[in-house]
C-alpha cells in the first residue's frame, strides 16, 4: 500500500529528528517517573488502565489528593506521547526506499517497548508499587534509551555487518563495561527501593541496609570509571573519534559527584530526579561510544540518493584516500605510460 507523496516526503525529511526525539522521550519519561515517585504519587491513580474505576481521568476522591492524581495521570499521558514519536519512527522506516531492515527493527523495538512499558506500569500499580516492579520499569526504560541511540546511529550507517575499528580486546572491554553499567543501574534501583522515596507512604520497602547498598553502588561506579580510564588510554592509539569518549567521561564524573551530594544531603527529592536524568545521560553517552568504535559500510548496490555527502569524503580519521581516487590515479598512470611508449616507438 503506497502512501501519499507528501507523507513520505515528510517522514523522510524528519526521520532523523524523530529518532533523536525518541531518545529524549525515552529518557525523559524515566525522569517524570521519578517525579511520580518522590512526590508520593505512585498510587495517585490506583487502578489501571483507568485512573479510578469508571474514569480514565482524575476525579475528586476523599483519600487521594488531586496533586497526586494529576502527577500520576500526567506521567501516563506522556506514555502516549512517547508512543506517537515511536510510531513516527516506524512509519519513517517503513516508507523509506529502499526499506532498511535494521532501521525498521530498531524502530519497532521502540514502539514495542512503549507497549511493554505500559503493561509493566500497570503491573506496578496493581501490585501496590512493589519495589522490584519499579526496578524493572526503570531498567527497561534505560534499555530503550540505549536502542534509541543505536537507531539514531543506524540512520547514518550502511547495512553491511558491523566492522570493529579497534582490536578485539577493546571490543571485549566495552562489552564488560556495558555489563557493568547494567549492574550499576540495577544497584541504583536497589538503593532507591530501600530509601525514603517509595512512591507512596504505604508501600513496603526493600529490607536491606541503605548504607551497604550505596557502597555497592559506589564500588560499581569506581569499577566503571577504572575501565573507562583504561579504554581512554587504549583508544588514543587507534583511529576512532575521541569526542564520544570525552563526553562519557564528563557525564560519568558529573553523575558520580551528584550521587555523592545526594547521599550526603539525605536524598532530597530534586536530586533524585536529577540523578535519574544523569543515569539516562550516561546510557546515551556509553551507547554513543559503543557505536563510534564500529562501522557499518554501505552496500555496493546502494542507490546514489541513499549516500550522504559525508560518505563520499575521504576518511580523515584514518588518513586514507577513497578507493575510487586510488583507482583513478592508477588509471591515469597507465595512460601516461602508454602514451610515453607510443612516442618512444615513433622516435
């Protein structure tokens, strides 16, 4: 089924914008979720998918404050906004010609992830904000942020299999670092689950010492930083852009400093939400560094209009000239030798 020309043009023109917007939206809704938590509004709408029995929107209730209702309802409404953005990513990938399978799959991950998060959110409410359901809710958001970064990167890449730009040992180090980041985020959810911000005053807490969990969280941060320092020294000897690395260093240091201030000041509400924002920024920066150490060439049968201007330039990072220029020089040299031989034979 073909779409109107104006629609395909619109989707093609703003495809990258949609992809960037979904990165922001997936990270942003995690922040609004933290606002629900620190304001004690997790059960502002005590049923799901309705806010109250018989009403999708907040209503006056003697046991639930209007503020809590609207904070929770607002967060649920934002899920629809994220879904619309993810849907636009899917449509842009579907109607792009030629259709690119990897881009379409990554876009579908975003749309399917929104649906999955709606279900997880419903389970979280219906189970009374059990701490582990809240943890899963947050971790899925961070995973979707990671894949959203891959979607943005895929729009500027080819469709060939990924080729490493660094040795295998550094690729392995990045895998371990990504796994450590996952554990770091998981430990952070444990600290929150045992801390003072449960999302509702009646919600049971994780019965573990906050100090111990905070120490584990900090130790994982130091491990992550150690691997980041090692990776930085190793990358200097290879032809990869270093801007993503420096961005990750800056974000991780800022996040670590914010976490220490948050702990020392008794976990104030505003710093909790800022820390969640920082967690999303760390995921974005780590994913950006991940894609910068890999390259996906465009297929040989790619249409000329699918090649961006940057793809036709020499690879300045490596200092090599395009293969086409080398072949052209060889051809010119061969013609010069032929011409010289003809003159010599005439003399």
